[in-house]
C-alpha cells in the first residue's frame, strides 16, 4: 500500500494592522496565483477574507496559522506557512 503525498503550496502572509485593544489583525495572504485581504477578529474567533475567489482553499489553513502565531505577528512582518494542497 503506497501513501500518496499531497502537493504543498507556500502561503505568504504580510501583517498590515494589529490592534490588541480592538482584538484584530489585518493583512494580506498570497498562495499560488491567489491574493486575499484578511481581517482576523480574534476576540470573536472570526476570519474574514476578500475576494471570495479561492477563499475555501485558504480559510482553514490561514486560521490555524493565525491562531498558532498570533502573539508573534507584528505589523510590517512577512511570514510564510505551508498548505498541503495544490492551489
């Protein structure tokens, strides 16, 4: 029995706004040929992404990345994480 590995895509994240008082982080994410703007309202646990094209591909992996890394993220910072899917 062979295990077929899922393709991997690197997602690049840039943080543009961080406000602990308002409970939000905003930024841009790019993966494959897609680009999105996001707003993560971490006090409510909600992630908003625009545009809607390809949103289903990035929403869950980006949410996991933000939850895991939120205290390390800074405005102007560039970050990357791997998505196990082909975009």
